[in-house]
């Protein structure tokens, strides 16, 4: 098992990586926590695959394991479900030393992290991401939150986990659509900060989209997960609360969140919406004279090669603009849009809402 570290002074934490490492999870927890009570938050689908190995590992080390299930789906990442978790934690007599373990994808991680940040003004929590999207993105960096009916992640807190525990073997149980959705965030890291990673994806995307136990796939998965986490860790270390540099992680997300909002979070997975958003952001970069047309083509082609959408839903322009107006990245009525100069280099530009989504798309 290898690890890298997110360096945030006294809140620094490791990200552990490996294959078939869930069986050792309890040992790692024992080195971090004195409390004998732990609470695992998961959903029925993930729990069916991985709760037993986590539970056995924790019990072997003397922990009392309590399980809370949240239904599977973005629509459950709400204050209503946060309140249900609070009720269950109170009933379990969870105290400030009781760690919450988020076993699942981004919804479970975001919701559990938000509850951990606010229950008793803060209890420890651990991320055990089981989807590619969560492993490379949402489990690292301390963003927690829930959705509001008016927008995604409008309610939340910056709250770092004690550690992140990534077993790439959990990706073998993902369906192809989930796997492809996760690749969108990996593509993003290549565009914003690592031309070599982007080229690696161009050359190996077919291996990564296979549902198999090929050794080559395992090696490829470990490579892209480690590299993505290392990139995100470096950005978070420089700008934990998104005052400047961290905003580059939002490449493709402004339009992507609008796609999710206008379709009421039911038609597109997050990664699919971000894929559409990256194509649009690249086109906007070209129209603004920031990048060459070949950059747009490379971004669009690798997204298409990954089996992800390159076109958004057919909604009126004003619907998207309205969704963008309440985005967290709006400052003083202006959107901070991440534009790409060339693969591996991006910059942040303030764009008035009325200037985006031009009719002359490529």
C-alpha cells in the first residue's frame, strides 16, 4: 500500500492507494482513532459489495461497527437526509470522538463529510471512495455539502477527512457508465495541469473503460488515480478554500452544473455533465482567442473516445444562464470561467453571464 500526503499544517492527511487493501482498513483506523465506536455510512448497493470486508476488518481490531444506509442517488444528497443522519447519530450516542466512515461514491462522501463537519460542531471522518469519480476528485480536498433545489452543493463546508483510503479493486464492480463518468474528471486534470496525463489518456482510454480484471487495467487505474490525486492535492495545498488557484479545478463545471440543474439531476451523471462542460469551455476558449482549434479538437476527441457526451440537452439558452447565475463561482454578477490556453495550462477569466454561450459554437 502506497500513499501521498495532503499538506495542510495540522490538518494534513494521507491518501492511501492499493489493490485489495480493504481487508486491512481496520488496522489503519486503529492507528488513527481511540474511540471503539465507528459509524459506516453507505448505500445498499455499495454495502452489498463492500460492507462485510470493512466490517470484518474493523471488528477484528476491536471496533463496534454501526451502519447507516442512505438510498442510492444524487437526489438524496439533501438537508433532509443530513437531518436523518443526525437523528441516527444521536440515537447511537455518537460523541465527538466517533469517526464517520463514508463508504461509497461522491454522494455518500459529500453527505457524510457535511454531517461530520456539523454534528457536535465537528467529528472525525474517513473517505473510502468506491467510484472512480470519488477516488480522483470528491474524496480529496475537503469539500463537503448537500444540494438545494436551486443548485448543486449550495450548502456545505470545507472539512478535511482524517485520511482517504482508495482500493482500485472496488472499480471492478462499477458499470461502464459510472466508469466513464469518472474518467471525465481525470481528463480534466490532464487539461488543467498535466499534458503527459492527457496524452496517456489519449493512448490508453480503451483499457480504462473495460470491465475486466486485466493486470494492465489495474496498473492503468492505479496510475491515473494516483496522478489525479497528486494534482488535486497540490492545488488544495496552495488554495484550500478556493480563493484563487483552486478554481482551476472547476474547468467544465460551470456549464456542467447548469446541465445537471436544468435536467433536475436526473438525466446526466456528474461526470457526463462535466464532459459536456469541458467541450463548451474549450470552445469558449477558442472563440475568446485563448487557444487554438486543435486544443478544442483534442479535448472533444478524448471525451468522445471515452464514451462520454459532447453535447448538452436541448434547452433554451436562458435556462442555462439562469442556472449559472446562482452558481457558487459567480462573484459580483460575473462568472469566473476556466479557459484553456493549451493542454496542461489554463487560466481564470471573469465573464459576464450575457457573454457566455455564444450562438457561434464550433
